[in-house]
């Protein structure tokens, strides 16, 4: 039997007796997929997201094989573009383009993709609450009825109880910090979407640019190419 939940907000979605089997924090691809999997396994799942959906996410939107294979069965990938070619350069110079007869990877729009995954989790039976930010989790103290239960505390002071909590709240994860995750380095990612003339868009259709001066970018480029699994990539 579950312990009684301490739900202090009047607009709380779950009924006041609920101790969720799984509370997932963060409705990006990781959280939505975890919520989907747990709901499919018959668990009572609450997915909490601080933003309203669809929410913007800084991302190139490239979907490589392992990501595609991890999607819920039957999930229709909202592909905007199929990439057949990659241009590599170093500080904007020495550009070389490699082309493939096959699709190297697809490009999706993140707000659309992420919202689709959340819909899949909902369809599987997960309950979703958006516009709620988790501030911390408590494993001891007056909010926690027993040792099998965790209290998830929201920004407005409401507490949600869970048997298990999945931290899928991104790179600055509060749940990660709770379990002792420490990052040696945090990098800043910037993104701009710039309209281009039609001729430029046509020239870049199905092609991406990877410009790098450091090992990381180069390594990512290599990973993209080896994904082709022995495909012949001809120079442009
Ligand atoms: C510039 C850039 C380009 C990228 N390009 C690619 C690419 O081309 N292909 C690729 O595969 N990956 C790419 N990535 C990486 C990709 O964006 C991440 O790996 C992916 O988004 C991680 O998914 P996630 O579900 O773990 O976290 P996120 O997508 O970050 O989702 C976390 C969610 O948790 C929510 N959240 C955070 N804190 C709380 C809280 N306290 N309470 C409630 N909710 C909370 C956030 O609002 C968010 O919706 C890129 C990343 C960057 C920065």
C-alpha cells in the first residue's frame, strides 16, 4: 500500500492518495522516453516539465541511428530533412564535402519532436504536468512517509510522492546533483537560426557543415560518417 501523498496545491493533477510508481523530471527526449517505457510496463507515471510544451531547445536536430532505434515503437519521426552530405572545414577553411547515396542522418525540429515524444508517453498512460519546476528531492524528513518513498518538491512548495524518480532534467540537472553528479566542465552552447536566400538553401539542401578547430567537433564528424556502416562516401 502506498503512503498518503502530501499534495498542498489545489490545482494538483493527481488525487491526494497518489504515490506515483515513477516520477520523471524533465520532458526532453530522455524523460519522455523513460515515461513512455515505464507507462508501457504498467507503472503509474507522472512526467513533470518546467516549460510549457512545445518548448524551444538549443539543438542541431540531427538524429543518428542509435537515437532513431531508441524511439518508441511506431513513433513517426517528424523529419524535416534527410542529410546525404557533410561538409567539413577547419575554421571556415579547407572545406571538403563527403556525399553518400544513403541517408546519413535526419534532421528534426526539436520542439515538434519532443512534443511528439511527450504525446507518445501520454498515449501510453503517463500523466504529464507542464509549467512545474522541481526544486529538490527529499529522501528523509517529515514529507517522506517511509523509506520506500521519495518526496519531489516543486517550486510552489507542493510535494509529489514517488517510489522512483527519474532525473531527466538536462545538463544542469537538480536530480543529478542530488545523487552526487559533478561535472568537470560545462560548455556554453549558442544557436542562431538565420534566414538565407533560396539559392543558398538549395545549395545546402540535404547537406550540413561541421566546422571545427578542436577534437570534439572533429570526433562528432567522424561518428556521423562511421554511422553509414561501410557506405562509400565520395568527395564532392
Ligand atoms: C548547440 C547544441 C546542438 C546539439 N545538436 C544535437 C544534434 O544535432 N543531435 C543530437 O542528438 N543531440 C544534439 N545536442 C544534444 C541534445 O540537445 C541533448 O543530448 C538532448 O537534448 C538531451 O536530452 P534530455 O532529454 O536528456 O535533456 P533536455 O532535452 O535538455 O530536456 C531536459 C528537460 O528538463 C526540463 N527541466 C530542467 N530542469 C527542470 C526542473 N528543475 N523541473 C522540471 N523540468 C526541468 C527542461 O525544461 C527540459 O525540457 C545538441 C546540444 C546543443 C547544446
